[in-house]
């Protein structure tokens, strides 16, 4: 699908649309029976945020660890 075809398709009246990466086609999600609720998207974003926060905390702990002192 060319960028021009995608532009024409995206300006059409389809409200629920999807771009399929496997075969580079565009289709109507409601015709395919695909539905995503707001709560699912919200849960995914919340999980990603929590994981990111945990990674940053662990990284900060590792970089701020006190160095070992020898001879004491």
C-alpha cells in the first residue's frame, strides 16, 4: 500500500480502522471483530509506567551504591 492510498483511506468515513503490519493492509476493526476497551489500554499504560518506575529506581540504587573502603 502506498502512502497515497493510506492517506485516501485514512480520510474516509471509517471510524474504527487498523493498519496490519504483516501484510501492510488497512481494514475495518469492527468487521474483523477486533475491539479494545479503554480499560485494557489504561491497564497496559499503568503497567508500563510501573515497570519504568521500577527500572529507574533500581538503576538509581545501583549507580548510587556506596563504594567499598579498603583498610578500615
